[in-house]
C-alpha cells in the first residue's frame, strides 16, 4: 500500500502542466485569431480608403473635363488664334494628369511657374570683387517675411490631410480602331474615302486593312514573324466575331468556310457587338501577348474615323499605309525609311498644334508629305474636332492596398449632368 501511494506522487504536477498547456494553446489561438482579424479589418479599411481616393480622382477628372469643355466652347474664336501656344487638341486631363503629388505641390507653392518661389542671386555666375565689397558694406537685412498664402490655397492643409495617394490618367477613344465597325454587313456600302478605287471598298474592309497595317509593324514581329497570312487570318477572326453573317470573309466579296469551324464544342462566334476590348481574348488566334500589344490601340466606341491628332505614331503610320494601299497610283513608303516617316509624323503634329484643328487642316498638312493629290479623301477619314468618348483610369493607394477605377464617358452633351457612363469597373 505504501509503494502504491508513493508511485502516485507528481500526478498533480502533470495535471497542472497539462492545464497550462491547454490554456496557453487557447490564449495563443485567441491572440492569433485576433491579430488576423485586426489585419483583415485594417486591410479592408485601407481597401475602402483606396477605393474612395480613386473615386475622388475620377470625380476630379470629370470636373476638369467639365471646365475644359466650357472654356473651349466659350472662347473657341480666341483659341483658334493660339497655335503654338501650348494649348492643343489633347484633353487637359491628358496633358496634366491629376495626382495627389501635383495637388500638394500646388498647395505648397512648389510647382515651377505655378506659385513656386525662386532664390534671388542664383544665376550661376560668381560675383565680382567690387560687388562683394558693396555687399559687405550694406547693413544686414532682416529675414524676409514668409509670403502670405493666397485664397487659392486656404484650407489646403485640411483638404490634403488624408492618408494615401491617387493618380488619374485620361485619354480619348477616338484615336483608336473601333472594333464594332465590323458589326456592319461586310458588303454593305462603299467608302467615299477612296475615290477612283477600281473595286468598291466598304468601311468593314477599310477597318480590316487598318488593323493589318498596324499589326504589320515591328512591335508585332515577335508574334507573327513576317507572316502576313497569319496576320490576315487573325484579323478575319476578329471581324467575323462581330459581323452579321456566319461565313469567314477572307477578302472583299469572297466568303470562305463557316466561322464556327475554328471553335470547339458549344463555344461559338458571337456575331454581335464587342462589349469590351477584353472580348478579343475569346477570338481564335488572339493570344495574351497579342492582346497586350493590341488592346491600347482598339476600342468599342466611336465610328470608323481616327483622330490623328491624338493617335500614336504607330497609328499614324497605319493610317497612312492604309490610305496608300487603298488609293490607286500611290507609291508605298518603306518601313525602314525613318527620315520619310519622321517628316510625315511631324507634319501631323504641327497641324495638330492648334486647339481645334479641322480634318481638312490635318489632311492639308499630311497630303503633300505622302504624295496625295486629293487631300479631301484623307479628311473624310479623320475625326472632326471635339472629343466625345473619354477613358478615365483612377488609382487610389493606401498602404499596401490599391483600388483602380476604369470608366468610359460619353461627354457629347453640353450639360455634364447628362454625360453617360458607358463603362465602369473597379479593380
């Protein structure tokens, strides 16, 4: 009996240690869950802040567009005489992208030429001995008083005291190729932009040719490797996705096999308008690499015309090559003739240096550089002055959280309250 009792010594210690182990595990688990919950709540808070910062940037961009359109409408006659003054046809939100850095710099008076201060006597040249002696004889000046703040920056510290940053990018959609031109009947209508053409050319075929000239440039070489037939096959698939018939339109008036032949199972051609450019990823032959290059140059808004004043250099080259290819008797321009292309692009930029250049003005400047006799044929393919569709991308950042708003506005109405939001997405 004595031995049995002796063997039971230490049981209480084991019970205590086991209880402590259980309690420690529970406390650690509770602390871990609380920490995770706190981090999730903080991340959600930062995410919400970043969204509203992005929304603020988006609303500021709309406000900037409103004032710009109002100014351009009120002072249209005055702006016509300001060529070379820096006031161009580009929207102001593209020329001066909004960001918290810009706003804080303006509020602090640190933007050169916009309220910034300069230090006197910093011309970079050494003073002569005579001037130095004169300065030594002058009585010491009192420290200059800090210049008073103007009404424009009153309360700016409170307004800009939020956490995080936002940045806004703005551009027009008219400078891109409209994919929904392919919704039209491939054989309906002829292009008045190609006078003298031996074969009637529809807007459908002109748009295919513009894409071909764009995708034949060196940026796309790693994808197609100098295989024009592959380029045309992909372009046919892009056009057939939206057009009204069910046959592959290989050439003007030439129909091939069924459009659905290259798609498997229940996956069929849409035969409807593109809802967004991301739909290109559903088209046969459009890879991720091709989409990354093509997406910035295409849109689903507008018409078959191109705003050359806001187009990229690559789009200008594609526009010129398309016009030459569709106009009988015009000589092709070599892709490697850099001097010629520089002259062509500079002529467009010069014509577009005024606030509202008419298509005839741009065509008159471009025509002689490419050898076009009738510049009216160029003008009818260029968008008229005045932008309608704007893409706004606003990004808000707080800590490690980021939110991005991408939207497209139809700003055709003179009343900003009637502007339509055609696309709105939060990423």
